[in-house]
C-alpha cells in the first residue's frame, strides 16, 4: 500500500491518457454526479456530496474538498461496457443476394476511475454473463479486454446503500487494477492506494509514491469496518431466494406494485440489468439494413411480446418478474444474486419504490417475530415543483 | 435504373396547426431519399400540384371537429390503401379536445360575434373514432425520424419500430439525471410514450406528455405521488390536460381529480 497525494493522483490521469486510455470518472452535471470523460482531478466532484432517499437525490457542497465523498449517482459503468445503443452489423443487397458488413468493434480503451465496490461486483457479474463459456458477447469482450479499473472504497455509505447485505462492499473485493481509499489526516488529503493487477503495480511504480505507515493502514481498516455499519438500508438474504421463488401467487405483489409506473427507470439505473432488444432498421429503398442492439426492460410491454401478444400484461407481473429475477432466479441462472446493493433503484425510482422494503415484507410475513430487515433514516419528501 | 412506378403518398389536413405535416418538409437531409422512394402526390402545404388517387399511403394530420370533416375523412379512407394518423390531434383529439370537457357553444358565443355561422361538433375526436386507421404515430409534433421510420416500414412491408414504452427509457439512455428525483420536478415522463428523445428533461424541464400515455400507463399512481409532494387536484387536472388531454388514461386521470374522492379504477 502506498500513499498518493492530489498531485500524484493527477499524474495518474495524465499517465492513463498518455497510454491511450479514455478516462471516465464521476463529474457534476445537471444536479447529479454522473459518469463521463474526466481529464484531471479538477473534473472530479471536488467538495461535493449527496443526500439520497427513496425517489430523491440532492447534491450538496461540503467544505473539506473531498473527491469521492459521495455515493453512486444515476449512471452505472454499463454505459461504457454495454452501451445503450450498439450497431451489430449492416447488410446490403448485392446482385440478388444479401451481403453482411460486420461492424468493427470499438478500439477505445477505457480507464474507469472511482468504481465503487458494489459496481465492481456488478462488472464481475457481467463478466460471468458475457465472457463465460460459449456465449461470449464480442463487443463486451473487446471493451473489457483493455479496461483499467481504479476502485474507490466507501467510507460514507448513503441512505439507500445496502452493499453489506449483498456482500459486495464497502471494501472492494477483486477485479480492480488499483484501489483507493480517500483519507483526511491532520489536514493532509491523500489516497491510500493498493494494486490488484500487474497493470496496477506498473502504474504505482510510475507514480513513485511513498509507502503507507502501518498505523495509517490500521486506521483505514477501522474506518472501513465502521462504514459497513452505516448502511441506510439492508436486506436479509438468507432464505430470500426461496421465499421469492414461492411467492408467485402472494397477494402482497398487488400492494407492492400498486405504485409502480412500469417506466423502467430501475432497470436502466441497475448496474447488472442487461436486457436488450435487437432491431433491424431499413432505408427507404430497402437496399440496406442495420441491426441495432438497444437497452430494453422487463417493464416494457413489447419485452414479453411473443406470437399472439404481450405475455406480461399487468404491471404487477412485470414488477414481480423484475424483483424475483434480481433476488431469486438470477442465482440459478448465473450463480449469484443479481443485486449488488448499490441502492440506485431505490433512489432513482421516480415514485420511490424500495426493493429492500418489498424483500423485507416477505421475510416479515414468514417470520413475524424475527427482526425485520429495517428501513431507516427516512426523510420527509421535499415539495415538488409543479410543471405548469 | 429500372423504371418502377413509385408508391404515391398523400398528406391530409384536418383540425390542426400544420406542425406535423411540416415534419415531412423538415426532413431536409432525408427529403431527397423520400422523394426518390415515393411520389408525393397530394401535399398542399408543399405544392398546389396534385395527382389523383388512389394513394398507397395517406398521412392524416388533425382531429375531427366539424360535420364537414367527419364526412371528408371517409372519402380520404376510400382513396387510401394505408392510412396513418399523425400527431396528437389525429391520434387523441389534440389540444382542441379541451372543449370536450366544456360547453363548446359557450366558447363560440364568447369568441365569435355571430356564432350562428359556426358549424362545429361538441367534441374534437381522433381519426380512429371515425374510420379504420392502419397506424397511429403520436407526438405534438411528431418526430420526423419516427415519421420516416413509419413510411419506411409501410414501404418495406414490415412492422414500424415505434416503441410504446416510457419517455424514461429514452431519458435514461441519453444519460439525463431524472428531474423528479434530482430536483423534485413534476414530470409526466414515466406515464408518457417515448419518441421525442426526452428533449424537455434534457433541458431541465419536466415532460409535458406530448406523446400521450405510454402502454400500461399508471397515471393514478403518479398523480398520487405528486399529490403527496404538494400538488393539488386542480393542478393535477391541468397537468394531464395538455395536447393529449382526451387520450384515455390521461382523460380518466384528470376527470378523477375533478371528482370529490379520487379512487383507483
């Protein structure tokens, strides 16, 4: 473990750019911390933090000038590894035949700065889905191949966070090249940096940073332990998959989905939701066609369209599908829960539906006397601004 | 190049502002392709020269508001192989359907010195209330790329790719942080059909619902949430009474908010 200061961290941005990376990281835009290109530490949300609750997100300025004292915003890294829209191939008519023109995979190399432990776990889930066995997603493979990941441990989890429940944080597991923990120590602002790969080690060598003292390492460990106790939400996951598997006819789904708008926001912000649709677009003359992959959602009617009609007509059936897939059937399908506890679906649901509350209800129903999965620190919602 | 008879397109106007048919002329970059693929046979906004029907595709803009138009739309249907209603007026009755919630005679008395000369219907209704429509393209105004896609699909005899999902799908894919969540703004995006590219939220303005109710829309739940945030019923009525006021789920919601005790259906 070594200690970086602001300048050495900035040198890392420069070193990454010099090595041909497109550097993506958190930055402030439109009242939120989003993920976009960042050229230096100055593009980071310096001095910004956020307040999050179900259906509410507010940016807040704080004085200390921290770079990473916020939790996840509306974007997840899947924007860059599994883009919302992707051309798969083109086709054109030629001499009475159809010629396929493959789309060249991107040669852009991404460096992701500030990947939270929960999101790191989400990338791990996508790796298993897209890179394992025979079903390799070639575009994902190309984007993943050259990826450089700088993870950042969470010292200040948010109100809608529950990564400890899902076993994904607040300390980064595996899968990063570098991992940072941001520390303020006697007016010193620095970053404890560890490496997780050969590329990460090489980067640290380039930055020539001093080693961290054992006392500081201990202090950091203590803070991360404390952070694990500061989650705003939690889910009891033992037996949950079984409970949900047996919940198909449970009348509670009616209540749970009554407020659902089937707008699909939860699936768009979820770092693991990867459902997509494939569309063929023709030109007016019918001479050329393009096949495009686009993010889709189990909350859309067309998503479950088969011959004869839409399979999941009701919002109830769509909501139930999403929750049970995420927290239950995902395990059978991909060998882990589909939820990493990032809390985005709770914060970014426009009407504030809380998956931890819904999961907790099934637990409560089965074991009324046991400690329920608590939902704490709820704040009153702010008054909305009418549109007209 | 082999000479093939190009399919004929006609554009018809009913009660409307002309904005949707203008989308066709607005195609600029694509206009030459359009003219290359089809013969624009009847399009008074673009040319006085007209070619007799029948037409392969008729684009119908506007709602039915007069007895004369209620009769004329049947003639349009008879000369059209495929008839596509374009825009909020043609698909939902438009902004002029606000009259449907009031007394139209009262309006004519207020507006015209000699209301006896006004021949108008009590309600402004979508084209599909009068004749069979082959496709409805939503929007106020329609999106020109969606228009091209629909023409394209009909020419190539395939399904148009016009998703019925929410504006949120486009908003999120564009990377715009949700206005409801990040600012507490009232936005109709979650109950409105996509198609505009989520322009208003991208400019920090809540969705007005120009593309009408999305498939399986739940305006009741959204309205209840707004109400919890301090928007009263009177404002909720106005929120849902825009360009698609008479489209079923929006109409039901605004009527429910006018009744003393709003209850779910």
